[in-house]
C-alpha cells in the first residue's frame, strides 16, 4: 500500500522530518529528527517547535509563522536557510532547514526538513582557521 511505503521512507530517512500545525505545534517527527535533537517522540509531540531552537528565534518563531500567514510572504518556504538547532542537552548544531506548506484535508500544516551540517561547518571552520 502506498501510504505504508511513504511511512517507511520517512521513518528510514537520513534527514530529520518534522510537521507542525498552523500554530507551530509538533504533530509528527521521524526517528532521524529525534536522534538529532536528543528527544523521544513522546517528549515533543504537541509541543511548540520553538523548543528545538535557541534565542532569539525561540522567542520569535510564533511571530515568524503568524507573519507569513498574515502577509503570504515567505522567508524560508521555497528557499531554505541555514539555522541553528538546540538539542535537549542545550548543545547548538547547524542544519539546513527546508519548509513546505502542505494543504491537507481542509487545513494547513508545515513540513520541515532538517539536514545536519555539523561536519561541514567543522571542516569549513578548520579551513578558515588555517587559511
Ligand atoms: C520561519 C527559524 C524550525 C516552520 C522561520 C524563520 C526563521 C526560522 C529564522 C524566518 C524568520 C524571518 O526571516 O522572518 C527556525 C529555526 C528552527 C526552525 C532556528 C530550528 C529548529 C522550523 C521547523 C518548521 C518551521 C521544523 C516546520 C516544521 C516555519 C514556518 C515559518 C518559519 C512555517 C514561516 C514561513 C517563512 O518564513 O517562510 N523559522 N525554524 N521552522 N519557520 Fe522556522
């Protein structure tokens, strides 16, 4: 069945995948995203996605979403951005964030795709250091 296949693909994806509702509350998270941020599924479902990021974004993320809904002008949707995430233990790590708007059975959700950049940024820092 097709949806079982899609579920298996998401469960086994290397990149983290998180979906949130129109208010920013986490509706689903795959194992890769749980591993990256150091949380279990139960610890994040229903909570605000802002728990996964440092300040100042943590304090402003609700407004980022609200502004997009008000104006229709995207800052990450359709382009992506390199941002910092915050793990459960407080550690920050860089990742490439992609966000899609998904209209699904009469409502809007957002799907976030998280590609860890820790190794790339470490290598980049070394090169810059010795240059
Ligand atoms: C907007 C940061 C995770 C959904 C933004 C903006 C930033 C940001 C900086 C735009 C600010 C602006 O220029 O106006 C972060 C950080 C994250 C994170 C640091 C680390 C965990 C997520 C995830 C999702 C998401 C996982 C979806 C599942 C959105 C949406 C918007 C947004 C819907 C508004 C649309 C847009 O501006 O394109 N976020 N975000 N964010 N983010 Fe996040």
